[in-house]
């Protein structure tokens, strides 16, 4: 029996395995503990945090689609003050690196959150969600304008000493341009993809099905798009990549690693099977045994 080495690196972060929980699908780690030992993932990414508490979007907020789900949760979260008062101690008890996903509606919001989260060693790094609307720019998502991606990355890096992950939106024409802007702004790691902007219509009510009209598509339906984007970014950018979008099995995860991801994140799969992350890690090991691969690191970017 060969001894498997699942460890991987994301800039200064050392992960014991490459499978991370995706933001918004595992709460603050402990909610899933009946189904998934929170010590098992390579890292945990918590729900998107904003400065002020947010109740999110009107219901219905989730609907199934063929091979995926549409969600318009709208960043429901307790806000910075409550996060520091109640959630920080929860994540401090976890034995894996915890990444805090942050969102803002202005460049100053991102800079403020980065500065306020900087003092806490319980936080291993920040994942910056640039899919949210820039209110000063008429509500266009930051992540659709490379100049803004650059500036968000720059402002977060200026205020946060630890690893900064810029999480790209797929709702763009040229994903490489956005990745290069993130690198130029100082990002240490890139994660991709967030959900694809989409909608569904209720033909009985003759109205959009989601309370917010539009939502984000995730799950197996988006995997080929996500994989293509990871491959394109990995071909052009030198910093480590966290790949995500529709990963349901270990074999899906291996595809992303071969496309150049140093780690992967699992979101929608957890909503269907709350133990998905543990299963996916086991399936990665099965593949490694089958192919006689000792180190997962040796697979990174092999398809490029
Ligand atoms: C219910 C739900 C909530 C999400 N919340 C966030 C969030 O707060 N911040 C964020 O950056 N991404 C959020 N995402 C996006 C996921 O982290 C992930 O990028 C996306 O769903 C693609 O991965 P998947 O197909 O494995 O779900 C959310 C996704 C879902 C399904």
C-alpha cells in the first residue's frame, strides 16, 4: 500500500488535503458537524461577511434546476460586530485553517473589513468576493471591471497582512484579464468560480421564480465552464488557484487539479450530501491509489 501525500500549498497556507468547503454552503463550520467532522476538510471557508448585518433577499431564495441550483440568498449574515462577538470563538475552535469570505459595496468597505479582521490569528486568510455590486458604479459587480478588481485586491492587501484570495465571478467576457488584475493588485491566491448569473420563471404565476428575479447557478451544470476558466487562468497566472464549480466527486476534483488548481472547493454538493467533502477526499485517495500517484501536488496542472 503506497503512502499518500495529500498536502498542498496555497501561498503561505499549508493544507493537509486539497478539499475546502465553499463559502455559503457550510455556515461557520460547526453547523455540519453531525455529518462532517470539521477537522476533515483541508480548510473551511465561512459565509460571506459584510460590515452591517444583512437579512438577505426576499423568498423564494433557492430553486432546483436540471443539474444545479439557483440561489439568491443575498449575503444574509450577522455583520462584522456580531461575527467578532459570536462567530470568531466558534471558528477559533476548529483545527483547520479558516478562510473568511468578505463582501462590500465600495472599495472602502473591503478595506475596512480587511483592517478589522487583521488582528485575529483564528483567521487563516481572507477570500474576497468581488461578485457583489459596486454602489458607486451603478450596481455593476466589482468583478466585471478589471480596474476595480485591481483596486479591491490592492486595498485589501494594504490592510491585511495574511494571505488574500480574490474570488472571481464567471460573469465576464475575459476571465484571464480579471485574474491578471487580481495578481497586479497583490492577490496571493485566486479562487474561481462564483455562481453564474441566471433565472427561472414560474409559468403558472407568469413571474420570475426567485424573489430577487435573478440568482446564481451552481452545481454540476456549471462544472465545464468552471473547469475551462480554471484552465485558462492557470495557463496565464503564476499564483495558486482554488478551483470550484460543480464538484460532486473525487474525479471532478481531480479534473480541476489537472487543470491547474492547487486546491478545490465544494459547495452545492454539500447541500445534497452534507458529508460530501469527506467522501470526495476518500475518492481522491482511491484515484491516487489506482493510478499509483503518491503526491497530489504532482497532479497540479498536468493537463495544461
Ligand atoms: C447557497 C449558496 C450560498 C453561497 N454564498 C456565497 C457567499 O456568501 N460568498 C461567496 O463568495 N460565494 C457564495 N456562494 C458561491 C459558492 O461558494 C461557490 O463559488 C459556487 O456555488 C460554485 O461552487 P459549487 O458549484 O460547488 O456550489 C454560495 C453558493 C450557494 C449555493
